[in-house]
C-alpha cells in the first residue's frame, strides 16, 4: 500500500499497487508500513523529518481503536451462549425474551402451582424449557454479556495508558491493539 502525500503533508490518497513509473514524478508517494495498513486514512500526515506516517493525534487513534474494540465486543457479545447443550441468543432481543418469559413463568407457577414449560427457539433449533432452564440461560447470557463489556474496558484502558506514555507512537498503539483484540474474551460456554 502507498499513500500519496499532498502539498501540506497530508495523506490525499491510498493505493494498493506500486506507483513507481505510473504517475508523474512530481507526485509524492510513501509506502505504508504493513502494520499501519487499515489504519492510515486521509486524516494522517507524513512527517518529513522522521519519514513516518502519523495520525492527527494519538488520542484520535485511540478513539478509532476503541471503536474497533466496541465492534469486536458486539460481535462476541451477540454470538450466542451455550447452556445445557443449546446455544441461546445473546443479542438484546434474546436477552429481553428470556427476561420476559422468566417473568411469565414465575407468575404462572405462582398462580397455578404447577411447573411451567414452553417450547423455545434457540440458535440450534427448538427445545422445551422450564423456568429453571430460563434462569440458568439468563444467568449464563447475562454473565457473558457483562464479561464482554469488561474485556472491552480492559483493552480500551490499556490503549489509553499506552498512548499516555512518553514517546508513544501510532505503531505502539496499533501493535497493542493487534495483540489484545484477539485474546482474553469470554468463551460462549460449553455446558
């Protein structure tokens, strides 16, 4: 990947092919280091003194990284949770359905004195569940969601701390992001 640098030193364009010999020689192209690919955009600049591509600020880079962490948290949060051999929906609608049905089950059992059950559609298909199944699923889903938010907070705090270190660079922030984004997230459970 290469970045075309405009007269003010800002990134004006990004291309994936080698520009050598394809453009007028007055056009300045800078190779984008592989570690920065996917991060460099038109808000970045080229520091002619160091030869580095730099974001508008490390705070702006941390904000972008935090948004990417939030997207990963959402993906993992809503991937479902395994409970008693069934994968339960863990998105907002799934959590709400569990809560609403648990209230119904509790009221029904209190009113009738009989055990409550219903047919429930999990991510794997239909299954008959009881009130206690809903309690277990609700606890598993809720714990999973909170653990996902906890991991997001840990990563964002680490990024903010790294950016505040003297001499911190964009490459440092991106390397930390790359290391942390794929690890430490809660599993979806196996029970």
